[in-house]
C-alpha cells in the first residue's frame, strides 16, 4: 500500500531569511479568509506592490507552503447533513483493505493513518444515520469501528498558526499579548 507523504517544505530563503516572515504570514491569513483575493487587494492590505505580492505568493507556492486553492462546499447544503469521525482498527492482515475501501467509498471525505490503538481516522458525510450504518457495515468486514457523530463545530477549519501565540510562549486565546 502506497502512502502519500507530505512534500518537504522549504521555509527559508537562499539568503537565510525565513520564508514565513510577518508579511507572508499576513498573506496566508488573507488568502485563508478568501483564496480568490486579487493581487491588487492583497497588495493594498500588506502595503506592497502587486508584483511583489505575486512574487511572494509564487514563492510560497513553489516552496510547498501553499499546496493549492480549494472550493469549500457545505455538505449539509448538498444533502449530507450528518458528519461523523470514524476510527477504524483493522483486523489482522486487513490494513491495506481498509485503506483501499476508504478510497473507494464516496462518503469518506478524509482518511488519515494515525498512531494509537486504531490505525485510521475517517471523516464521513452522509444524508442520514441509516446511511452512516451502511458505510460502517462496509468497514466492519475488515475490523472494528468507533464512531463519533459531529453535533457542532465551535472552531471551523482554519490555517495553522506557525509562530503564533501557541508557538511563542504566549497563552493562546486570552486576548492579551504576552508580557
């Protein structure tokens, strides 16, 4: 079974400066809010010229920091209101089969190989609990499942914050700068 590994990301420039300086972090934040922002809009917000911003964004792309731009579709709006995280513990010899099945089952939006007692963590979107049962039954042929149904999302998917409050010794979430 082939596993996809993340490409090695270069976070420094040839002259030794960090690729993730304050301006590039702000560009990432702005693009996370709206990936369709124009170079002119980005440039105004970071007080640079559009060509300089385009160059910075291109450098972030070529270094592998920006992997792509994606459409964000609300699963409930397309008839899939039930979301669940499913942990799968494959039976003996079933590990490759679980990965292959996850790739084939359209309701599986994500599949992660994880450490711990279970080997896989799946994010599943289905129209109903009955449909979830059908998805789980497919995986139960290859091991044990543990399911958590999503009832709310208090923190939406967001950009990782390299060097943000959690990374600089400050206490995240208190609103006060470290002092």
